[in-house]
């Protein structure tokens, strides 16, 4: 009976992904633990990355587009003086330039990294060109013609000097930002090369790492599921059966209420998020 109940659960599980396991493998652990029909994640963390990975379960997988574009926060360590082909420590060194970067140097450059900018993705990334995945082609020795993408750095500051030419940073940025590329671009402004040594994601939209479960907790059944309805800070609207059938069929119904977004229910069942304009209500996000 418990397995059946778990398989019907929908929502988001916040996972503290460790280094050395892929995002997809992490999703599979959650899916298996909950006996879920389907599951996905909201933003890939590299194999060598760790930290917050929100995993959607069952109908919550429909939230992918809604939450994927949310801002992210990271703690990361950059090493200056060399660059690898992957822009992280898993790669091979391809460029070197002796340097002696000071704390004052990086603090000055941090200010230059703020704001909207075009960023070139790493050669070893999941970016696709004509259906081909960049990192898979790079492993074959083929280099795809990647295009820069506009990203935004909201805040970047030095947390500490770690060792010679090595610094820890805190970064707040838009979705789609590659921290490895940020390291490369920062190093260029410092007149040298750079490689990301480590990365920890601490925030993803409204979600925080401090609320995440470890994989061991999940495997042991100690799983916290944030229900879909708890993800939205909107007032609630309760519809009758006829209204619910119409709105679930994509129709707009007359409903007297103030303009805005609402959580829409049929009795106790959460149907999704609806938008009301001039007393006309339509589902903007269906979750059943």
C-alpha cells in the first residue's frame, strides 16, 4: 500500500547531489525510491558539480519550463594560471601562463563581470548544434560551432583566498550561465588562464540547499516532497465539477475575481495555476 501511495506522489524533491554522480543518475535514485512513474530535474549539475538539484516527480515534471529559467547561486573555486580543455579539473591542461594574482586583482575584476553579457559555452557541454551534443563530439575530436548566449551576472564576490592563484567566489546569475566559462572570461581580464576547481549550487529560484536531502536519506526512505500546490504563493480558487471540466479542456470560464494568478482546485484536487483577467479564468499551468 505504501508503495502505491508513493507512486502517486507529485511534487519536488530537493537533493544535495554529491560529486561523481550525474544529474540523471540522481533523478533515477529518487524515481526508484518513490516508485514514481516519471521524474526529471530542473537544471543539470555536471558530474564534478555538487549541491542543490531539484527533482520533479510525476505530474510535477510539467513544471520544467516554469522553474528551469529561475536564477541560480553558486559557491565556486577558480584556479588561475592554466586552462584545461573542459575548463574544469577533469580535463587536460591545454594552456598555461605564469601569474601571481592577488586578492585585490580579483576584487577589481569581479566588478567588471557584472551585468548582461554574451557568454560562449564550454566546448565540453550539453549544448546541441544540429542535433549533435557538444561534449560527445569533443570526445571524438570534433569541434562544434557553438554560439554565445546572453546571460546575466547579478553578483559575484570573493569569499576567500584559498592558496596561490586560487580563490573562492560566490556567484548569483541567470539560468543558463556556465560557471566554467565565467572562470575562463575572468582569467582573460586578469591577463592569464583559469580553470574551475569546484562548484557547489546553493540556490535554484526559491529553493535552498539547506532544505535538501542527501542521497543516503532518499535511499533510506527519508524523503521530503514539496507538493505542487505549496510551490505557488497565490490565493486559491475552488471550482465546481462543470467549471473544472471546462477549464481542464482548455476553455476560458467566467469567474468573478480580481485580476491575477490563482491556485485552482476542484474540491481538494489541485488542478494547476490559473490566470484571471476581467473575470475570465483560464489555466496557464495544468498539473493533472
